[in-house]
């Protein structure tokens, strides 16, 4: 019985953790401006790609070492994706 309760407790604890940006990511939509993304996600990001025409990719790293990339084309969010460290 104790093992079952421990398993249930651990499952609930892990489910509660989620990702660091889970609530914010639910609000991200294609077409948002970089200013809107920064207002939503925070200002702790790195610029990882910058094109001459102004297109840009920024990166956020959460506490679980997930790397979230946001690519802007013509000032608007074109795509976003996650990479995880091994």
C-alpha cells in the first residue's frame, strides 16, 4: 500500500512540474511581434541568429535545460520550437 501511495505521489509531483514556460507558451501565437513575446516570456533571452534584413531568432533556456527558439520574419513570429539538452 505504501508503494502505491508513493507512486501516486511521485506521479502527481512530476505532473505539477511541467516546463518552466508552460503557461506562457500556451499564449504564443504566430504573427506576434518580438515585443509581445518578450513581454510574455521575459527579458532573459539570447539572440542566436540575426539576418541583414532584420529577421532574428531568440532563445530562452528554462530550468530543465529546454531551449525555446522564436524566429521572427519581417518583425513577426514565424515559428517557434524546443530543443532539449542531452
